[in-house]
C-alpha cells in the first residue's frame, strides 16, 4: 500500500484524476505539502518528466480524438482559426496565456475569497494581451495575490475560505464550470461565420479536456504546476506547426 508520504506513480495519478473529475475534492497528492504558504502553492514540486507525461496524454487525446472532432466541426460550420501560421505566438501561448488564464480560471479553486477580486483584476491582461501596461498590471496583481501567502498570513487574516467545511457541495460545480468557461473563452480563437450554436462546444473540446487536467493539477499540486503544464500543453501544437512549416519551406 502506498504511504501518505510516498510520491505517487503516473498510473496512480491517472487513477486519482479519473476519480477527481467524477467527484472533485480538495485533497493533495501523497507527498505534497499541505501548507498554504507561498512556496507550497507556487513551486511545482513535481518532476519535469511527470509534467511532460501529462502534457503527452493531452496531446495524444487531442491528436487522436478531440482535435479531429474540432476540425470536423470547424470545417462543417465554416469556422476558421484566427492564428496566422506564419506568425506563431510563442510568447503568448507558452508564457503569457498560462499565467493569465491559470490565475483567472483556476487560482480561486483553492482560494475562493481571493478570487472575488482576483478574477475581475485578471480581465485586462486577458482582453488586451501582452503589452507594456498589462505587464505592469499583471505584476501588481500577482504581488497582491501572493502577499498574504507569506508566512501563512492568508489563513490568519481570514482570507482563506474553507471549501471543505462550508462549501464542499459547491466545489465540484465550481470546478466543472471553470473548465467549461475556460473552453468557451477560446471560441474567440475562431472566426465563426455561420457555425450553428450546437456545434460551438465541439470547437473547443481540446481546451475543455485541458481545463480538466490542469484544474486537477492546480488542486493537487498547486498553481505553479498548473501554469507549467499549461505552458507545455500550448507548446506542443505550435512545435508541430513550426516543424511542418519548416519542412514545406
């Protein structure tokens, strides 16, 4: 039997993820510190190969199943992707979007009261993208979010709302709504033309699946691990497009 301090195998993590999406809870993975401090939440605390393994699961799922469904829906509905293959948005996809989107959609899964002000504060970086003033804005928001975490001040100051004691029945709903909302935001990546409303969810199936996995990673391992996985997930398709373009050049 696995001890409470041993590190789980990938197989054990996958089984935990499968249970989690059916009934989300706030437990951390065995071997993961339960402290609410700054280092515990932001330091990934997971081997890089494990993050890559989860990214590979998402890449395989999207390449074999969800991606083709999204392409079929886009082709049938006349939708087209806004991304210009000649100008791949490496920084936005691998660095900017993981930070902004994880803070907006998943940081509050463990810190719901902070999310009351943090989510609205993350809208300008999301809507206006990476530019001078949004860099400064994001830095200030991150500093304000992290400040109470130093030396456990978040718990003493009353900012920490205990999902398990007061809102345990709401947490599964909030988790799945965050994944759906995350996916829906990515409809902006498409020129929708006359795409039927019922086909819209098919366009963002890859983002929905990623939202489930990265949300699980945020809850089980912290926001730093979620940002890292998000960045790797986004890098995969860009790398494939870049390699294809280099072969056709």
